[in-house]
C-alpha cells in the first residue's frame, strides 16, 4: 500500500512540474529574446529517492527544479540545493540493486572488457542438413564451433541464419525426451490439419505478385506443375515466425559463449528435406 501511495505521489508531482513548465513556456512567448534550454527534472534520481523512502529529499529536488524553471532568468541556471548531497550519500550503491526484494543483490557495474588491435575477420559458410519427416531438431553446435576455430576469431560473435521459411534456429537443451516434448508442444500450438488459407493450393497463386514470384522461380513450366509440388505447410510457416530464423552468439577467447546445457539447434518444421544454415563469424584475431 505504501508503495502504491508513493508511486501515485510521484506521478502527481511529475505532472505538477510538467504543467508548470508548459505554463512557463507559454508566459515567455511574448519575449523576443531566445530562451536558453530549460533544466530537465532529474527523474531517475527522484524515482530512486522515492523507492528508498527519501520522500523529503524527493520533494526538495522537485521544488528546487521547479523554482529554477519558474523564477531564474533564461540566461542563468542554478542546480538543485546542495542539501540533496546529504541524502545521496545515504543511498545504496547504484551499481548494486536488490531486484527481488529478498536481499539478493545484482551488480550492474562495469564489466570486464578487452581491447583488440588485431585485424578484423569475417567469414561465412553454409552447412547442409538432411532432416527427418515432420518436425525434428538438429544440434548444429559442433559445426558452429568448428566455424569459429577455422575463422581464427578470438573476440567477436557468430550470426546463425536459417535459410528457409519453414525452418528455425533456437538455443535450448538437446535432450531426447525434451525434444519429444518440444515437437508435441509445437504441433499443439499450430495443428497441421487446421484449415489454413495458405493450404488452399487450388486457389493459389492468388494475386499478380504471387504469379510473378512463381514464374521467377523458373523451375516449373506451368502453374499446375507448381501446384503439384506445393506442400500444405502453413503451420510450419507460422512456427518458423514464432521460433525465429536468426541467432547471434558471442565469441570470447576463441570459444562459443553458450551455457553448459545449451545447444544451438536447427528446427525442421516441414521435413523431410535437405536444408541449409548460414554461419557468419565476425570479430578480431
């Protein structure tokens, strides 16, 4: 209840300052001299003060900021009261935050970084995968690690792209029973037998643009020949959108930085087919 009251008070105070600012700008329109930039309310500081129970300090900060906007000439600006520094000193380290309310601290301080002056490297390759019927998951982590080793990149990242509209790439645990659960979940999420419009092959191509794309393929002599090979696979397209077609994985120390139980997997959603995945390694030697 106290948190809600404090939040409501903060919103009302911010609204008050905003209205006062608009009134000040309106009242100065009659002056011909240009206005200097108005001081901005330090919202982050105010919110932090309220969150930690420093209501008086928050009120003082808002009052000082409002006073500087409404009473100080446009060519001058005085910062908020120095008394605020007393309250700042009692605040917790801004780089260590209790995110759960249980006393567990999470650090948002400076992270370890490295500078590299070596040459930049970019390499790209494609791997081919024969897939199984229906929905299947394929661990491509070994191929990606090999691509990183062969590129010579020490610090950088890997882009992985699924090059089909009915496949996807994802990161998860490659465990047999989990793979079965994933397959069953995806089939329930987008049932193959649902009456999707995309599966009405006899009504396609449905527009001039669709006809142009079919003709541009160059693999079929007629629309009837194209229809004969077109699968009813709308569910696979939808699942591909939901799972995603690209991943970016960091590389550090020449190694793929994924978790102990994580694997990069290509997800076949309309097998069986021969599929390709693009792997681009970018970084510094």
